[in-house]
C-alpha cells in the first residue's frame, strides 16, 4: 500500500483511538515535543500532515494555523487545510510566509527525495528567522524496527533516517542553524528525532 492512502477511509474518531504504536510514539517523546510546540502558540504556523490536529491544538489560536494533508477530512478543527502533499507547499500555500512549519509523525511517509523537497519547500514558506519543527523516525533501533514492521506486517512503505542524512538534506535546503534532539523510547532505544532548523 502506498503510505498515506490507508487513511482515506479512516474517520477522525478511529484515527484518534489509542494504540500501542500511538502510545509508543507519543507518551515519552511528547515530553520533549510539547514544550517546543507551546512556543509556537499564537504564531503563524503551517502544519503539514496535521491529521486530526492532536498537536495542532497546542499552538492553535484564532486564524493562526494553516494545514496541508493528503487526508484533510481527518481535521475537524477551525483550520484551513489544503489537500495535497508535503512536497507541494509552495503550490498549495502560494506566497504566504509562516513563523513556523510544523510536522509531527508525517515524514515517515516521505522517501529520501521527497524528504529533501519537503525541507526545500518548508524553507521557502518560512519568514526570516522562522523555524521548521519536525519529527523524523530514526534509521536505527526502534525506529528501524517500526519501519520494517510496517512493511512486513501491513505492506506500508515508511522511512527512517540517520542524523547525518537529515543534516545533509537540511544543509542542501540551505538551513544553517540545525538542532536534532533524540526522541528515545523506554530504555533509551532510539525511536525518532525532533528536528528544529532555523531559516
Ligand atoms: C501519523 S499521521 C500524524 C498526524 C498528526 N501530525 C499527529 O502527530 O497526530 C500522518 C498524517 O500525515 C498525512 N500525510 C501522509 N503523507 C503525507 C504527505 N506526503 N503530505 C502531506 N500529508 C501526508 C496523513 O494523511 C496523516 O494525516
């Protein structure tokens, strides 16, 4: 199955049900993700792959968030959501500029080429001094297992990346200030990274 298509028939209620994977992905990493996202409160944010808006709620105020998602039907929040992909930000959002481009648990659906384009498109959409804040599944440890199991058990293509690969792609997109924070699971096994890159 081609990644995001699996959400086409999923309702927002079904999507928000707690599963072992959502527990693993959210509980511990959220201790690092949530405070960073709280800093975006009230700022002009583009949320790419916002799903039902689980994290969007953290920084949503009146009219400050725009979304992009392959499956916009999932989002019931008062947010304008463009239907489309992470590689098409400039086509969808036009000349709008944002203080932040946020994307949580979406980049796992992006192939290496697509991840590079997503970074380039995010940079173009940011105001000077704006930040790209995104999670990326780790190419090692639990991240590697997560990606492998998705393919083996459910036939879904997912991707994990090393810190070196992420940094190279961000540099190629001309981001200069790059911070990569480990989002480990229990017992310290790498699961994902929280990437913050300043324009
Ligand atoms: C695992 S969900 C994460 C949703 C939300 N960000 C969160 O953390 O709860 C992934 C979301 O990304 C969307 N998505 C997948 N591939 C995408 C792509 N290439 N471009 C934009 N959205 C995509 C899916 O439709 C889904 O809503």
